[in-house]
C-alpha cells in the first residue's frame, strides 16, 4: 500500500517532546509535511531554539519514520518558534505586550552573582538564535553597563521612546545609561517602581522571544510592581550554596509565590572553584546546597555555575564568558542553564492555545 500522510502522522504521534510531555503532532510541532511516493519531507518546529532535548527528539523522529513499511528517503528540517508561557499572574495592563516571555532573575540577597547569571543567560539564549532583550532593573547597583562594555547614552528617534543599546546580540537598557555613574540614586520605593515601568513602557523593545530582567536583590517594591504591570513567564532564583544565601532565596521564593509569579527554578552560582594551576576543585561556599534547596522547595534545579576567574575577568572587561570564550566549560555551564530555562518556559506554554496542524499542500 502507498505511504500516506496519515501513516506518517500516526508514526510521529508516538514521539514525545520530553519536556512538554506531549507528542509532536498534538503539540503542533509538525509543519510542511509532504509525502511523495515513498519519500517523506517535513519540518519539526521546536518551541525554542535553545531546546535542551533536541538530540533526543531528533533520534526518536528518525527511528519512528524509518520504522514505517515501505518508507524511502526521509528529509527532516528543523525550525523554532518561541511560544508565550501560559498565564499565571494577570496584570490589568501588560506594558510590554510585544514581548513573548518576560523572565525575571532574582535573589534573596546581594553578592550571589545575579547580574552575571542574567547577562550570560540572555547572551546564551541569543547565541541559540532567540530574539532577546536585557533590562537592568537593579537601580541602586546597575552593573550591566560595565559588564556589557556599553558607555553611550540611549537616543530617541521620535522623542517618545528610547532606542535600546545593542551588545552580543541583545537589546540592552539600564538606568546606568541614563544617570551619572558617579552619582548615587537616592530614591524611595515608589520612584523606583515608576522608573521601572518607564524603562519597560518607554523603550522601543522589538518583537522579543525573551526579555531578561536583572532584579535588585531582596523582596522590595520592584517585584511587586512587576507582578502588577507585566505578565511574567517566571523567575530564575540565584543563590550561592551556603546556608545563609539559601535561607534568603527561600524568602524570595515565598514572596514570588504570593504575587503569582511562577518559579522557573534555582541556579547554584559559585558552586566550586577550580584552581587554574593544579586543577584541584575547592567548594569555597559549600557545594550542592542549591540542589538540596530546590528539592526542599519542590522547584526545578537549573544547574551549577563555577566560581571562575575567567567569568569575573570577562564581566570586568565588558565581555561575558559566553561571548568571549563560548566553547569553554564555564560558558557551556551557562548555556546549559539557558537551555533548561527555555525548556521550563516551553513547558508552561502548553497552557496556551496550540496552532492547528497543516500539511505542506
């Protein structure tokens, strides 16, 4: 009997996306299917270009199609279309409706490397091919200008919206671009909240897949404002492994739960130090605390990041490690965290309406 599209779809319906927990057909991931005699051509549309399990999906698709009786040549192309995460908090008015997923990066205390994680997370997603922006919302200690090497002031072409600066494939904005770097901001909470809304609303962000927000540490006015103004895809919590930091990140988790922002997971930063000379690994801030805390809080563990001289030097020079040394183990650790964050967002996108499958006819 001749091979039909129905045969191919039936075979592909046995292949699951391991993170979405849905088969490729019902998840709307099969595009441009063509059956020409015994030959099959199709495109698998991933839900993020940073899909952490593409290799597994690719192998499963190949096995499913080649098991079809009478199948001839098989051509599988790949694409990606980032979807919006499903609704959680529902602000009265989303100030960045053109952004598919706003991702918060927060911490219960300062000094845990939150900005380093935010920048390298954003740059990793951009390297995978996503459209990404980065907003430095840490008004009291904006470090993104130094860490990106950007020094110019943003301009406006129409007198209404500011154009974001660009670095490493990112659209970047920070209060540090707009104020004298030698001056301290002495603002009360409502002033900070108003400034944050302005940077979200009055910057000409493009059609972004992800907008990463580097939050100030702690549980103050900024997260509350965001929960009221932005439909956040979720928050990535950053902690070092020692008990005092983990205690503070638990408080941050409780706060985000109360304001309805989903927790995408926890990152254990400064997990261990590897001596560049003898290669001996030392757990300066303890080790494994982040994973234990994730298990205790019943949230995903997104990975460990090293305490490494190259990461610090890159930040000081305005060259994030994922851009300056993309093949290094340190950069790959950040890339793996980015893939897991993207996977968590993709999984949450399944609460939204899926596209109807169409063949290539």
